[in-house]
C-alpha cells in the first residue's frame, strides 16, 4: 500500500470533484437529479482511475484506498464545502458519490489468472 500516493490522489479527487460540482452549480444544472447521479458517477470513475494508477494488489487494498479517499473527502467537505452549503451532509448525492468512491476501486484490482497444475 502506497500511503503517500493514496493521500495525494485522495486530495486530487476531492479538488476535482469540488471544481466539477461547483461548475454544475454555477450553471444551475446540479438541481437536476440526472446531473447529481452523473456527478456521483464521475467521482466513482475518478476513484477507479486513481486506484488503477496506484495498482491495488488485492480487494482489501482497493477498499483501503477507497476508504482513505472518503476520509479525506469528509474532512475537506466539513472544513471547506460546508461553508458554502451547510446542508451538504444531508444530500443523498454526496453519499451516493462516497459509496461509489469506496466501491469502484474493487474493479481496478488486477485479476490473477490461476495456473493449472498437472
């Protein structure tokens, strides 16, 4: 497990999502349920991409990366995002996004091909 990369990618994930969702809000398209789901899917996709770049070696490893991304996100959302939207933690789309950030790294685990013993 590469903790330094995990923290850096977790910070990058939060910054990217903050910018993307801020753009959606600025253009007044985030009120649409479809855009909220798309925002959550983008978060899951970025999480998958980052864990793939890090190279998770097992399911536990992938879930650990996902959990760390969530911890970083929650801390930053509490410290920064809550100042702009005090209802942030009551939004279903936030929790859907965090769920996807946690679970999508499982798809990034490199599958090992079983060897056949004769």
